[in-house]
């Protein structure tokens, strides 16, 4: 039996041995938006339960945007340009905007990967930098959580006037759903924080499961 899998950028064809009974399970896919750009613009200008981005950015001088690293196929090339335009329309100078690659404990993104993550034009025009979880000096200690977890977050993100996370939501095998908060912890956290939240104490918590 031959089957085509959605793997990598070009797919993967697998030949399965005979003599077994196979059943193909396929996830239901959402229909793509017919007008993605317009939908993004509407999301920025009329978000759910939040003021418009222009209003949030007005009066600020700096902004930090946390984006997924190369392991997450977020459509930053589509979302970043209208978002960045609004930050500048609100009065934040281009040199006051920093885009942080939320690597967590993953390796830093290469120059080629940075261009793929944010798009060529954005990579040329804006400050795009990697997070370095193993460099404690690049983080600010914000105290400890109620559970005793030490909180160290990238200083470049903490020190900005406006904080933005830009990613997507999907089921996560340990955190219920991947999403905004993961772009800060573990995305922009020091290893001193990450190693605690990824320890057996939390991994064995009964609520640490997909969809919870």
C-alpha cells in the first residue's frame, strides 16, 4: 500500500508492507479564507474583547513582537506587514520595534530561517533577533509564580512599552493548547524557568494533557 503523507515542504510517499490491515485517519481541515488580508486587517482593527492595535500602540515608543521559530509554520509573512504598519501609524518609530524569535531552548534561527519566518522585506527593514535561553544575563527576573517557578524573561521583551505575541493556536500534548502564553514562556524564558516547567513535577500533572 502506498500513501502520501503531509511531511516537510514537498510531502513524503511511504510504501507500507502487505499482510496488514490499514486504516487512514485524516484530520478535518478548515476551509482557507477567501480574503486573508482583509480578515487580518479586521482582526487588528476590530479584535474580540480588546481595543484595536492602533489604540493599544498609541503613545508608546517601543514595541516587542514575539514570533514562533522555524518549528512552527505561523503565517508571519502575511500578518506582520499590516501589524507593523499600524505600530508605525500609531507613532512607534521603526527603530523602536524589535521582533524576537521565540526559540525557547531550541537553537537560534539562521539568517535564512529568519527570512523564511518573517519574510525578506521585514527581515531587511526591521530588527529581528534570536532569543538565547542559556544566557541568563539577557533576562530579567520577575519573581516566582505561586507554584514556586522562577520567572526569567528576555529583557528586550520585558523592557518594551508594548508587548505582542504573534503565532497560532493548536492542540498541545502537555499544555492543552499552544498559543499566546507559550510565545513568552517557554518561548522567551531563560532555561532556569523552562527546566522547571518541563520537569516531571509538571509533566506528570494530571491536567497536563492535550485539550485540557
